[in-house]
C-alpha cells in the first residue's frame, strides 16, 4: 500500500494541536479478528527547520552548532555548484533559503515532486551547473524531505563536515541518513487509511478553506503521495 504524508500548512498552529480521530481503523470500531491495529488520535506537527551556520577552515566547512531541520538535511545531502571537477557544498545561506522556499511551497499546498524541489534548489544555488535530488553527488531522498515536512526531526552535530580540505562536498551516505533522524519518521499513513477522513471526515474539514483556528479561516493541511504529488481522496 502507498504511504501518504500529512503536512501542516499554517504556521500559526502549534505542534500536536491538530489531531485526526477518524483514521481507519478507528479504536471504537476496531475488530481484533479482522482489522489491523487501530490508529488514533493522530497528531500533526509543523516542519522542523532551524537556521544553519557553518565554520570555514580554508576550504573545509563544518556545521557550527547542533542544528535540526530541513536546512540541516539539505546542506548534508545536496551538493552545490560544480567547481574544478567536483561538487562543493551548499553554503549555509543557500541551504537556509532552499529550506524556506520548500516550506513555503508546501504551505501553499503545491506539488513537492523531485522536479519541483530541484527547481527550487537550482534557483537558489550559485553556479550554472544543475544539482539536486538524484543528481551528481547528492544523496538526498524525496521521502526524507516529505517526512521532515510532516515533523520528523533530522539533526546534525556541531563539527559535522560538509566540505573537505580540498573544497569537495562530503555528503552523508544514503545508508547512513536514517541515523541522523531522531525517533521514527512519523506522520505518514497509508493512503487507504486516510481516504475516508480526507473525503468526508476530519481531514476534509482541515483541507477546506473554511477551517477556522483562532478566528482565522483557511485550510491547515496538505496531503502528499510518496512522489510529491498532491493526494486526491476522490481518485
């Protein structure tokens, strides 16, 4: 079954304020003989994103302080410009700008496909050579970015190297990326489990522009398929 990612599109709603109580199977409807383990309530979270700072030592660059979030993920897994035959790392300002642009795109409920995210990466990266998810030495994965947007926490320690003494990007290996996530990559459910809620239940209300929080009406969630397209509950 396909996984979907439920993101919070409004930054005025604190973590764990929104909860979904009608995912299938609901605890009140649970039949232990035929149903999977019940789900709910399911709490939603804002994307984690703190500002990244780096320290330079000649051509080497390292993370200055312990940091968590999307910008941290990007600087550790996405290459920057192509220089002298090798990728250099993203600068801190590039990683921060890309992260904010991706979050803004999510908050507008726009698609978050690899092509859409790579367009953002390339628009905010110095140099004419295209880089991004699945390109050159980058090890970033779309699923990781979607998970971070749902509230999963990716962290880098102070001193983590993103560029070596030769000025070459040093990405985290794909097999090691999950070690930098704390806990489980959460807030992902099966598309079949959210279908009813998104079509006519709690999620349908949250998807509506009529949803009101503290007197302000606007939608508050977006649901994404694993390829970054927007989930259609009526498909």
